[in-house]
């Protein structure tokens, strides 16, 4: 495609007239109009028109981008671009410049091509339904847009960076996650979190419903897909901020609400405590405090205190390779935890070696191949690698206090051994 990078922009009042409108910045945190630092600079340029949410939590959006605030740096910010044509237009460029400003300040940015969303057509800012685009057309447009975005990012880096280190620029396409998505699974998992009243209240929907043409279901569901994108990028890339044209407010609010719902819905934690947890999360997102708290509260409610303790032991054993956690587990718990693992009861003869154990549990092939699997480091017992096939099992090390051994071959083949006559 030798098409020019930009084409003329002609979408209602959105991003159409640079300087007059501007980019709307939406974050998963609070913003006050008195933005400082990076955001204040962008505001002064007239690039960002509004921040959302405007009020509610104590941490302000500007602080999110502040190098000085521990744990906040760098952030990930995204903006979506639907491939309704085969080249970027000037409205896209304005949003892209918004992303570039963050990248220059050291944050990571994602330009998301809407290979899936473009099939539905965003009703925002439009009085009439878009002409449906064929799948092949959207695909080739998306390819062209991805190339265009990459080319622009490369120019920006090569011609403007002058050796400075900036954040990463990543191009993604939402068809990557919707292609694999089963419709019923999607509706069952996500659909229940969106309330009709809220979806219907969006300006884009209201305007269209009042128009003589009305609105199709595909268009109506558009905001759910965009909301899910935000959630997906939040989950996979810790992306907490979305940029978009002024017409995008409704779509982005849906995503914001979708992400924040859970602690309030699924727990009895008082609202100030939830706010506090979310505040700490901004400072130390890697601790995943809200996720852990949510898991704790829900597990306690559903499986009781015992279930919660057991789940904690399992997490320790699985994700922190904790031998202490393995040691206090019952064989039932261990079986539950390693559902795929085969279970064998073996008699511990004096002098039983690592090799004997692997063979008796049918965990390795016979002959030199099985032997080599051990020497080459493919075998561990109780989370510790064992490379000497001849070493004799030691109680307290290879055999846990509860009379069990957890044998792992390769990355994910587990065998639970219960030693008899210890
Ligand atoms: N709806 C946006 C594009 C977009 C697509 C997917 C997203 O996740 C975000 C934004 C527009 O039409 O401009």
C-alpha cells in the first residue's frame, strides 16, 4: 500500500479540528483540573481536553505520571484506532501525538488497531450507521494501519529522540483476542457485568435511538468490546489510561466501570477501605493487592475459612515453590492442587535412589534416555532440581514430613508419591 499516511478527517465534532477540540484523557484514577507536571504541560498545549474520572478517589491522575511517586513509573497508556480506511487520518495523528508525549516522558504506550471493533462500527459521534465493512477489507485496512503506526513511531524515534531514552511503543490489534473468543463464553463471562440502564444512557446510544434510523445490535455492543479491550490491556499490560477523541467518553467510561466493579460488588469491604486499597495499588501495582484481597474475600465466602487456608497453602506451594507449604498439605490437597498429576503409592526400600523413584513412578522412559533426563536437569523433587540419578532419597528433603514427594519432570508433568512403611 503506497497510500499516504494521513487522510482528511471528517468525523463530526470529535478530533476533527486540531486546536479546537483535543484529546480526551481517561484514566483509572482521579483527576482534578489543576493537573501538574506532564499533564499540565499537555493541557497548556491544548492537547488534552478533559480528564476522567473527574472526582472520586484521592490519588490524582497527574500523580500517576509522576516520576517522583514511587511505584508509579512507568505507566502504560493506550489509544484505539479503528481501521475503517486503509490509512491514518489527521484525527488519528492528534491522538498519536498524545501517545508520543507520554512516550517521551518515559511511559509505555500502546496503539491498538481495532481489527475486531471496526467490523461492528463505532456509533459514537455519528448520526447514521456506518456502512458495514467486509472482513477482508477490514483485515487489509488493519494491516495498513499497523504499518502506518509503526512507520510513524519509527520516524518519531529516529528523527526526534536525539539519543534520549523513551518508553516503548507497541502496536497491537484487538482481533488477536476476539478471534479466539467464543461468543457464548464471552457473553457469559462479560455480559453480566454490563447493565442495560448504563449502556442505554450513553450519549452515543441516546442520539442514535432518537434518530429515524435507530441503532443495530452490533453498534450497540461496540462499547462493550471497547470496554473489554481496556480491561484486557489492564490485565495483560497493566494499562490504566486510555486516550481518545471527545466522542469516546461513553465507550471509555464503560471500560472504567467494568474494571473497578469487582471489589465493590463481590466483597463487603467498606468503600473507604476499597479506596485505600486502590490507592496503594497505584503506588505498588506489582503487589497486586486488590486482586489478592478480592480472591481472599471471595474464597472465604464461597469455601469458608478452611478453604481459604488451603487455597493459600496451594498458592504458596505452586507459585512460590514453598517446601514448607508442601509439607503441611494432605495427599488429598496435593491431589487437588496437581489435578493432572498421577498418584502412586511406593514402598521405600533402603537405598532407594532418584533414578529408582522416577522409574517406579513411571515418570521417565527406561534406558539411557530416562537417565539423561535427570542428568540434564529435567527432574526436580519437592521443587529442588536433582541431577544425580544415583543419589539416595533423604527423608526431610526428598521425602516430606507428611510422607509425600512431589516429582516434576520437565515443565509441567507432576507425579505425587506417597511413601508406605516409612
Ligand atoms: N472507538 C474508537 C477506536 C477504538 C477501538 C478499540 C478500542 O479499544 C479503543 C478505541 C474510535 O472509533 O475512534
